[in-house]
């Protein structure tokens, strides 16, 4: 490939390869930040079948920031239990314990991947992005200014596209990963059978059911559609037989394992697969990135694949947009691999353990189960501990970045939480519901920029320091400055209080600011007035570990980068200067 003419300003800035949930999330988040995206997929159209079923709490928090949560909830089913059965008897029904990992979404959403993709595709279309189906990446060549991609179009012809950046979200058999010569390191383990089918059985469809029967394990995971289930058998070696035989096999095992009649209809989809536990060691090669299954493949035992991919897509997108818009140096993009490769390693370990627990091939362990679960049923403390541990691992609410190059040393007391590197959305649904501080904060986190929260000590304080006004004015392209003041509900409920604070910040235009120049960029949420953020009951300040005065610097993915216990200009500027921004504030 040779150098071509200067790029047209209307040309795409990022080529996204793969229009599954990960690629759609990348495309959506880049477009939401005013980046021009070209999205391709080798398939002729959307996949009619679904690999993933479960969406966990951390991903639901991301969907809320993206603005697509409502549509996801509308089409999904909430699941808050895990039931275990053995040879006709229910051993235990474990609930969803989120007290140690609070979230506004304390449940797992059961929504098949095809439904998730439909919601994301519509959101992407609403952002002006088209999915180019039947378009295959054949070759790529990187150079100092970007990436030259050779494409095979749907009609069989070839085309070349030059883009500054490329993101591979093209699954476990990723072409991008192979072209970048990134080896998948790991091993393969067991062979399992999966089938999607309508099932007539009298068991609750608000729970995943784990059934130990005939020396192996069967799992039944409900779909959002009543009566439809994903069935999994861990004892299949190579060939499951015809769909009718698969239905008969599951009918027999479910009836015997549950102790109640189960009639499985002919499955709509059957797959026998060997579990791969493999990952790559870097997720960036110069101007190319990989995310999701393109970077790691693993067991489906705990439903982590789609969720991990969405979280990676969200992590990468805001960083790439900042570099494209000139708000950050290229070094910011190195933090993507630095943060997510270790998470991938932890994922392989947890899914390997989950695979062993799900399969449960130990005869001794199987014999001990009734006694063990009798203890769990009778001792609430043990039960809650187990439930909390399962939820903490599965939900990704415990993911943090303490060693990230973007995480700054604590400038407040060591007991201040959240600590830098941790998520700032750790609040229970009961606390957040109806509280004006947390509601305003949740709306603020839908803004695609960084957030700087400044907490004042005096009720109704409107005399904002000059340096803070300058920060709000000069860095508004990538940073949203919000001032939180303690007050009575009546005081902060008046428009005059908001306007006074807005005046002190020298803000006269109360419309949302775009991330960069083009007016077409939409930034959520619309502000009620200026940059004031109400916290009339002090609940938000308390939940974020603020005692009186202080500040928080929050990344666009709702992780804390830095904090301080005094509104000190030098400390804030030092935290900002430590980030790879251009120009440094």
C-alpha cells in the first residue's frame, strides 16, 4: 500500500471491525463523542442466534451512562437467584447479595445477545453510524499517520480505506488479531453442549438452575421470553446427535434432576464446543486495538464474555476520542492495555474455577453436597457470605484500577472511599432512589466528559474561587466542573440559588456543551442550571466520602482518578498535570 492524498475531513477517523455488542458499543461511544466511525462486519446481516444471555450489574451501569438502559430493561428479564438441585431435590436457592458491592442495579438482566444487539444497533443508527454488512477485512498495514485497510465488499469487489485508527471487535476467530500477529496464550479444557429450546417444566423462571444428575451437570438459564431456556450439558464429548435426540436427552436429565416433569421441545439452536481458556498479552499494537473475544476466549460458565467486552469497549472509546480531539497525548491509549490485560487474566482464572464448579465431576464432592447445603440453608451468615462472593465476582462491581497510570496518589485520608481507581457508583438502589444528590450525579455521569466535583463547606456558598472558574472555562472541551454545596432542600430548590452559583462560575449559556467543536455532538444530560449539582441532604457527599470540603476527579467510565480533602488549586492542578493531557492544564 502506498501513500495517498491528504485525508478528507469527512473521512472516517476510526474503522471498527465487527458489529457485535462490543463493536456496536465502540461505535456508539465514539460517535457520541463526535468521532466519525466506519463500522463493518463480515456477516451478511445480524446473527439470529445468541451466544450471551446474561448482563450483569456493572454493564447495566455502563448502559445507563450510554443512554440505552431503558431499552435494555424493556426487553429483558430480571434474575436474582441461583438454584441448585441434585437427583430430584432442591439443595438451595441462593439470592443476589449486593450489600458488600452496592449498585443501583442489583440484579442480572437476562436478555439474549440478539436482543442486546438490536438495542445497540438502533442506538448506533441514531448516532448516524451505518453498519456495512458483508464487508470483510483482508489486510492492514500501519504507518506513522494511520492504518491502510484492504476490504472485500459484499459484491466481491475490493476497496482500500485509510483511517487514523482501527479497533478489532471481531470475535474469537478475530482477523484483526491474526493480522496483528497477536498469539492467544492458554489451553483448551472440556467439551460442552448448549441448546436453546422451549421447555415445559414447573420451575421458577427468575432463577438460573444448576442440576447435578447422572454423574454430571445440566444448567437451565431462562430467556426473557416465557418458557424459553438455554440448556447446557457438561458431559457431552463430541457429538450431541440430531436436535430431536438433544431434546430427549435434556428432557430425561431435567426430569430426573429436578424431580418434576420436564418436556423439552426441538431446540432452535444446538452447539457442541470445546472450552478455550486463552488470552493475548497486549491489546494495542500502535494504531490498532482489540477488544472482547478478539482479546480473550474463555468458558461461558459465569456469563462474563459479553460483559467484559462491553466494559473494554467503554474503557477504550473515551480514551481514543480524547486523543482524536487533541485533548490527550497518545500515551493515554497505553492505559487501555495496562488496565484491561490484567482484568483478562483474572477473568480466565475465575472462569476456570467456575468451569470446575459447574461441571462438578468429583464423586466425593457430589456426595457431600446435601450436607454442605443443609448448613448453608440454616446459617444465614454463611449463606450471605457465599451469595456476596458469587455476586462480587460475577457482576464486575469489584473491578478497579489501583495500579493504572491514570490513578493518582490519595490526597485525602487513607480511609476515604471510594479510593482512586475505584468506581464512584457504589450506592444501593434504596439510597439512590428519590435522593436528589445521587439522581443528579447519575445524570451527570451520562456526560461523556470527565467530571470534576468540588464540594464546599458553607450552605448556599456561591463565591467560587477564581481558579475553579478558570478550570471550568478553559477545560470545558473534556472536563465538566460541577460545584456541590450543602443546603436545605428549600434553598437548593429555588431557581435563584442555581442562578447565583451559575453567575459565580461566569456561565451564561445553560445549554449542554459539546465535547469538541461540531455543534452536532450531543452531550447528556441537559443541565437544570449552570454547573450547580444539588445535594440537599448531603447523601451524595457522604456516599463519596466527603467530609465538609473536598474534590473528586472522575473519569468518563465512572472510576475515580484522584481526590483531595481541600479545595486547593495546587493539589488539583498537580493531579491534572499528572495525566497525559495536551495541553496540560
